[in-house]
């Protein structure tokens, strides 16, 4: 009897110790992701912020970066750094920053937790949809036992640090653009930038280019390619903040459908999964730019080519 009681007490103490060391997952906060350093450039324009690809924190997945907290952290960082004159809501600014989290890599266990974050950043001029910046930002942060003994807290600190560094790098990339348009350059007495070198088409987008491309163009009007146009119903794809994608096709048998999207940066692919919906096909695609405004999604398993255009 004593042995049984002793065993139960020992097991209870072990479970209690494990729970105490791992703890419950707590979500990263906007305050912890804030970048407060003054910007090296102050633009006299208003800006709005859109975020996608984030995930809510849960007991199953642990600490994650949510779209809401990331958006608030970026907005607060812009205000604190004075990078732009003001931050506005609902795409009502002179410029728009779009951020898509494409990857958040977290360790399973260890004394030190290193979290890596990858996000596509895009800065767009609202009036004419000119994409001023497209860039993939990679960041990492390590939290050790010196930072927190409880595993869940240590993981949250690592996630917050990776997100904070990503925000800092993204805003710095925008600051390093200098003037955002010719008018601002003229105000500073600078000559207009030289005409960029000609781009050769077609060109296949890299993994970084793909993430940035969809960050600046989350909605595309498309139709599949090589058959008779009359038999190919046009459709709209819209990428949502939670890494899902919606397909709207009024002339299709099933007008509305939803699926998932995954960016495979190392393979330079974007992959769609539409479940049982056959149009367009599920699969992984290369993104090929055929002109300044025209693109194609070319399936690696011989899926029908999807053609679409975006604003220059």
C-alpha cells in the first residue's frame, strides 16, 4: 500500500513539474513586437497596413503571430518611429503596406528556442497601384533559459523577438527607399532616378519574388490557358490573411470555392489545394512573368496554365 501511495505521489510531482516548466501557451503581444527606434527617413504621407498569413495562439500550436497583433505592432512602430506622417485604416492612405507571413519555424524542445520568421513585404502607392517595394524579410530570435525557465514563456519570447526583428527590417527597407516618387525627389532637389534596365521576358519568379508578388497582388482575375477561350470560364482568386484562398467563378457549376495556399520558397513554387473542386486544378505552380503586367501559373504536374494580369 505504501509503495502504491508513494508511486502515485511521485507521478503527481513529476506531472506538476512538467506542467510548471512547460506552462500554457500565451500569445505574443503587440507591445513586445513594437520597434521604437526613430526611422532614418520621415515620409510626408499617410499609410495603411494589411497583414495576412498569421495564426492564432492555441494549446495545440503554441505561441504564434496573429494578423491582428502583427498589424497593430507595425502600426505602432510606424507611429513611434515617425516613418510616415500618419497611419490610417481601411486602405485610405497615400500608401499601403502589405505583409504576408509565409513561414514561422519553431523548435519542438530544447534549452534554447530559436524561432525563424519569413514574410513578404510590399509597399504600394494607392492612387495608381504602383508597387514601390517587394521584398521577402527573414528574421530569427533565440530565447534561452536566462530569459525564462518556463518553456511556453521562452517560446513566446522567441516568437516575439523574431516578429520584432522582421518588423524592424521591413520598415528599414522602406526607409532606405529614399524618396517614394519623383515629386518628393524634386522637393529635395534630387534628379529623377534613371530608367531601370530592361527586363527580359519570360522570367521565372524566385521563391522570394513569389511571396512578395502575392503580397502586393492578393486578388487576381484569371482564366486558364491553352484551350478555346469560350470554354474557359474566367474566375477570381483572392488570398486571405489566414493562408486560405477563395475562388469566385460565376459561370462555373460551383460558383464559389475555398482552399488553401502554401508558398514553397526553396522550390520557388506556390501550391493550391481546392479539395474536391476540379476548377482550377489543385497542385503546385511556377510563377512566370511574360510581360510587365502579365503572369502565368505553370503547373509542375502538367496542370493547365493559369494566365492573369496585374496593375503595373
